[in-house]
């Protein structure tokens, strides 16, 4: 699993001084989506990311983001929350998603460009897209096509205050499966939270270290 550097963003609040709050903030999944859409650099990815789609899965109770970076890599982020020490199996839905996209047309530039065009039409109605931004995304699609449509970068982003997590046996199994299928450098676990202060919110995003939740799993990993 790939580890990325920690990132911090300061966000000023438009709240009267008397109403300010202090202390830690664990964002909702929806709030984490807003933060990531506003500051994709929080992921710690070394290239610029352009978001193509934002969605919500009621069945899986999670938000997801699809994007493409300046080199043409597809970035898939699933956003979850965890307030305890056990994360169990955060990779399950990504595993299922990857299994269902293993045909020769999976992750194709044509498919992603169509997705982007749908998003572009909706955003143009409210004037959100600049021509320079649109041109940069088209260049990223050209680079992706030239690279042969490589497998996606799979990221699980967890809203939490913890620095590490315990994974269930199934969680470790699915992590290893994703690393085998997509490559160990294309699977990433990130955590995000915030902290209220005098000047606003300090948003932090980092790479926690997952560990096995059972003795059996720990022994298996040590072999």
C-alpha cells in the first residue's frame, strides 16, 4: 500500500467571534466531500487532480469521487467514517467495483470523457468551468489514452481522529487482493479530520497505518 505525505489546509470561518467553537472536528462524509472537492491536494497526490464525478451510494452508505490527474491516471476515492479503533473492511466495495470492470473496455478514456461531458454540461449552466480548466482535462485524457488506459488509483478516505486502524481478516484479504490486481502503489488509505482554532479550521489529511484486528491475522502477516 502506498503512503502519501500529510497535508494541511487552513479554512477561515465566517462566524462571529462569540460563536466560535474549539477542539477536534471529525467531518461527516458529506463535509469530507466538500473539503476534497475544494482542496484535492489534501490527498497528498503529487499531480493535480481534476474531478469528473461526485456521487453517493445509499446501499454502501458512502460518497465517492472519480477524477483524473494531469498525467492521465484515473483516481477513485471512496469516503467513509470511523469513530472507533476498528475499521474492519474499508476496501470491500472497491474490490467489488474492480472485479466488475475487468473487461477490455474498463477505465477507457472514451468512458471517462463521456462522464466528464455529462458533468461539464451541468456545470456550464451555472458558469463553473473555465476554458483553461477544460483544456487541461482534455490534455489529461490524451495522456491517458497514450498510456494505454492504466488501472485506477484506489483511495479510501476515512473521517477519523485515529492515527492507525485495525482491519478485520476480510479487510486484510481485500487489501491484498487490490494490491495484486491493481498494484501495491495504486492502493491508498487516507484519513481526514479538522481542528477548530481562533482563526478557523485546520484540516489535516494523512496516511494511517492499518494493522490486523486478530491474532491469527497478525501471525499471517508476520510470515
